[in-house]
């Protein structure tokens, strides 16, 4: 069963007087339990592809089915709901809210989805234990290390049990030791919990953890996907 099916995706940004083609016809699919890595030089379209597949932005042309739903057919409110419910994001710079504790950062997606506070807290606690930051729950983001922030961000991305985890250079702002730990965690979550991962990276060791590596250049895959 495919979590994600993308067909002929194109994305053009307007930049001043000119158009920038970020995606020039991308087709692929991600099955449940896959761990797919996008690799390629800076500017080849990796982030754009993640944003479009994760319902953070719209393609200019082409079709995306996310858990069976055609994103192009959704209005803005529905697209937001699908993104909140179906997708978890992990960013290079963590993007935790500085005024919330680690516990509240992790619980936030559940609260936004309408879950009761106690239930959201219980979910956050369980996932914090799984990712190894339960001892940091009452801290604020600036009081913990980069590796711990990224662990919290991974817990936040998974707390509402999304169909797809999207990660944009998740180890790009970590030293090699913490990067390796975060990578090991993503691999474990993929293997043990069946989390479906779509990740962009420059790092060969990160890509090596994936079950499939798709190389991009100039807004396309180097090898056409079946
Ligand atoms: P990557 O993640 O591989 O570095 P991006 O998806 O960020 O690549 O960018 C692909 C291309 O689209 C680049 O040429 C980039 O400059 C351009 N681009 C990305 N975002 C925007 C934007 N918001 N406005 C205009 N151009 C953009």
C-alpha cells in the first residue's frame, strides 16, 4: 500500500521577473514502512519536493496522492488538516517553539488535532521515553543540546501517528556523534514502529540508512522511477 504517490510533479517559483523551475516532472511512490532518501546538490529541488509531498506547499502541476487523498483537489483548510493529521515534519534547525517546554512542544500536534490535554501529555511522555529525552520534558528548548532538540522534534513529528515522516536534512545542524544518534533513532523507528520516512540529505551515511536512495539533479530524478 502506497502512502505517497507522486506523478509528474512540477513546481515553478516566481522570482522577481523570472521563473525558477524547482521540480521539472517528478514521479515516484513511497510504500508503507519505506525509508526513502533524496540526495543531490544544493538547489536541485529536494526541499521543494518534501514540501509539496508533505502538503506544506502546492505543486504547479502533477498529482499527489497522500494516503489516498488527491492533494490538488483539496481547499486550503482541508490541505492544512491533511498536513496536520497525516504528516510529521523534522527540520534541520529543529523548529521547536522556544516559549514551550519540551513536553508541550511534543504534545502540541495532539492538542491541535483536538485531543484532550491529559491524553496528549501521556502520548508525549511515552514518545519522549522512546526517543530518550524523558529527563528533559520540563526543560525549554534552549536548555537542552542540539541532539536532544532534534530528538524532541522527532517525537513531536510522530506524536499524532502520521502516515508519513518528512525530514529535511535532519542531521545537518548536528555534530557527527549526535547526527549518528539521530540517524540511528530514525532507523529504529522505521524498523520497530514501521514509521514511513521520506528524508532529504547531503550526507552519504544518512542515505546509507535508507532502504531506497533517489538522486536528484535540476529538479528531476537522475534515474526515472518505475
Ligand atoms: P534543495 O533543497 O535541493 O537545496 P530547493 O528545493 O530548496 O533545493 O530549491 C530548488 C530551486 O528552487 C533552487 O533554484 C531555489 O533557489 C529555488 N527556490 C526554492 N524556494 C524558492 C522560493 N520560495 N522562491 C523562489 N525560488 C525558490
